[in-house]
């Protein structure tokens, strides 16, 4: 008879010092992340309101969301913002990075100028743009008037409120530009030299060398952009003082989630919204990862 060898149990003794030093982070992870995360799953099936424990109501919160017009309005506003902002941020980010990658005297100064807006807190950024886009005395409409164009009401208009927010957000893409610059610096010059010998012009080198080899960085910024766009909160909340005006055109998903949880004390309802948002973001991220095999190109593969 043959006996299977006994599996050796892991010797946890040799890990005790590492676990001891990592214990503050592990404890913080469990208390501030893991427990709230799994608790919110349960709360999404209850009428929990912070002040009262609530009762188990099953899928009622999710059913109520389907008939909540303001919920669907917040979904529309968030999707609208993501659909326009994410592609535009990639286009402008890549274009700026390519310009800032040129060998021009004083380029470090230009890079610093384009990166500076990312250092401005979002609240200060919102206050600044409220002044710039003021329909009465704002600099933007003042400039448009000098060239014979009557500027819109911007943040006071249902039509222009979301485009205004997109413009503000594009002003702060300097962090993505830095990542694109890192990707551009990683492309070997040998490729460009070989293409130049073959008679390729600037456009052909950009189309067949720069963009394909930059796709891993574009892929990263695309995923981060989608996550950030669906979590948009600070700018619209500050611009409208949490009201989402005009006519709820700036009521974003996370704003409405926050209002339900901490204004109306409908924490179970807010938890259901949070998990719907989680599923949406995970679904879109999974879709991008699956399709990335077709358009993301890595060097040496």
C-alpha cells in the first residue's frame, strides 16, 4: 500500500514579524474597508436610516430605484459626462503630451504650466470657473463679446451646464498628460529612425508607431477615466451647493447617493445605489479589459 505524503502545514512562525508590522494596515483595512463594504451589501436590502436599525425589506430598495425619476436623471447626467469627457480627455491628453514631448527650449516650463491646474483643489477650481463662466461679468463671455459672439448662460443654462463641467474637468488633465509623456519617452527612437529611412512622414510615424505603442498608457487612462467620471462629485456639488441646479442638470449619481444617505438618512436606499454603481463600473471595466486584446499593443509582442 502506498501512502500519500502528508502536506506540510505552513510555518506561520516565520511570518509573525511581518504580520506584526503589517497589522496596523490590516486592522485598518478590515475596520474601515472590509466591514463597511460587506455591511453595505446587507443594508441595501434593509430600510436602515442611520438613526434607526431598519428592517429587512428584500429587493424593495432596488424596485423603488426603478421608479425614481431623479435616480434616472442622475444616471443620464453621469453617463453624458462620461461619454464626452473620457474620449476628449484622451484626445487632448495625447495631443498635449506629444506637443510637450518636442525638443524645444524651455519645455520644462511649459510642462509645469500644464501640470499646475492639477494641484488646484477641486473646490477652489469650482469657485474659479464660476467666476470665469459668469454670464454677466465672466472673462469667457467678455472675450466672446469682443469678437461679436453672445456668450451663453453656461452654468445657469440646462443646455450648457454639463458642457461647462466637461470644460472645467478638461482643464485639469495635466496628471494624465504626465503619464502619456512617460509612455512617449518609453518608445525607442530606433522605430522612428527606421520609419524615416523608409520615407515615412510625421503623420505616418504618429499613426503607425506612436499611437500603437502608446495604447497601454491609453488603456490605463481609459480605465481610470471611466472610474473617475462615474464618481464625479466635488465639482458639481460645489458649483450648485449640492442642489444640482438648473433643473437637476448637474445632479450626478454620487451626489444623489450622498443626498439619500446623509441628507434624507435613507442609508439602505443609498447602499443599493452604491452597489448598482459598483456593478456598472465593474461591467464597463471588464468590457474594456476584454476588448483591450484587440487594440492594445505591447512592445515585443
